[in-house]
C-alpha cells in the first residue's frame, strides 16, 4: 500500500495513506538499526509499506522492512542448495 510521509518524529514517521494516519516505527523501517526516521524517509515522500491493524482497529502500524529481503537469506538458501546437491552427487 502506498502512502505519503506527513511527519517525522524521534521514534518514527506518520503516513497519510488512510485515516487515521499510520505509524511507521523506526524498528519496522529496515533490518538494520535505524537511528532516526529521517535517515530513510522524508516528509512528502511516497513510500510503499505493509499495513497492520493494531489496538482493535484504532491504530495502523506500517512496516518497510516487511517488504524487503532479509539480509543474507538468499545466500543462506543458495549455500544449503549447493550443499545438498554436492551430497547427492557423492551418493
């Protein structure tokens, strides 16, 4: 879902894709540590995010990292596949 960043705060950013605004917390911005929301988003910027209804439908949490590949996951999968292939060729 796409939304426009409307405010930056110490702990995250708000996005106006719906009413009420959704909160994009810094812990849901990336798989690495994010110090300030402004490091990854800017007011007025349109971003795609993953919405999650919270507090009985009264709050909307947003996430960017849920749309990103987990670092190292592709490499780990490839390593497991090549290990299995090598083991199968020895049989």
